[in-house]
């Protein structure tokens, strides 16, 4: 398991009874987490510093309950890489950031900075299902040129805000589009990338109503994307939050689609450290790295 444990502005204070208690800088939030199936050691809803909690509804969905007035959004830093992100409680319990992904931000930063490329040609990265741009900002900060693609206009706009908060004004191309349609157009144009990152949802719809289901669509999509790789690609990274999708599934997909290229594959659980001393599982990752 790759464990995110280098945060200072974020921490998981406690877990239990299907919830995780988090500190986002100076704000404490309580949110549901399907992986937390063990009992809480204390009543998390009675935590003295709790500012807001998200409760699911028996009819579906859910909503936030606030115990004190909070700003509509605030900024936290991942100081290890000099990154800053906007945090905002949103629908479906989201905050606009997945802190455990710092393990991938660090890995991609190391690979990009260590890449052997002509000085006049930066590493080109394609970030698909890119959400609010955690990976985009990390790669751009490391010196890459990044194309950021997501079907949700609001999330792409947030990615731009996060980039500017991190001191990045150039080097990122923002695209609001269905990822499959965009990849097909790039193939027709003959565009190529040195690295591809993707964070596909379990289910989703594109801006034109296009359906996505990870169990049936992930393999053909990865296979399609391999056609966008340059002759000597740096890496191909897949992140998945889908419960039950084992790391070996991601590794097998990468081996089957990239097996003819020189490099190595790895797959692993992704987790985040907690103040209780146990890591909280947060999905799986798989990566191909060119040798």
C-alpha cells in the first residue's frame, strides 16, 4: 500500500461507524466512508471541534449539517510540493480534493523531474477525468505541459483556480469534453503525450449524455489511450476508487495494453495515514513506467 502521510494541513483524526473525522486546516468535517466498517472508539458526532457533517438520506443522496458558520471555501497547502488547493463542501459529500492522491503527486513529480528530455521539449502529460486538477497542478509544478480534460465545466474551472493558487499561470490546457471523444480526436490529429493519467469514475455521463461504466469501459478506453503515447513514454497511471476493483486488475490491464513496450508495471492499494495509527484504504492505483 502507498500511504499518504506527508500532510500538515490535512489529517484524519478518527474513524468508525462508517465515518471519518477530518481536519482540513482549521475546519473539522465528518463524512461517510464505505471502507470504515469498524466501530468508533468515541462518539464522532460529539467531537468538540466538529464544524460540519454530511449525512446520507435513506431516500438517497444526503446533505451537510453545519454547527458553526463556515466560509464558502478555504485554501489548504501540500507544502512538500508547494501546492495549494481550494476546499469547499459540495454535494455527494465531496470537498473538491482527494488528499490520499498526494502519493501520486509525489511519484509523478519525481518521474517528470528525472525525465531525460531535450531542454526545449518539456514532458507532455494528458490528465483524463481530471476533476479539480490535483494531478494537473502537481505535474505542471514539476515542469510538464498538461492537457486537463473533464466533462464537468465547474470542475475544470476549479482546476484553473487551484493552478493559480499554486503559482501556475501557463503550461495547462483546459478542456471540457467527454474523455473518449477527446481521445479519439487527438488520435485523428496525430497528437502524442509522454505520460497519461486517468482517474475514471465507477459510473458517469459525458456532457452529451455519454454513458461510462468502469467494469465494461475501462479496458477498451486504456487500450485506446495507448495510441496517444509517444515513442518513449514516461508513465501511464490509472487511479480507481471503485470498491472491489483489485489492484491486480489495473496491473493486468496495463500489461495487456502496454506489454509490447519496454518498462515495468506496478499496482497497489492507496491509503492515507490517520491519527489513530491505522491507514485508511482509499482505492487502488496502477502504473506503467518506461525503463
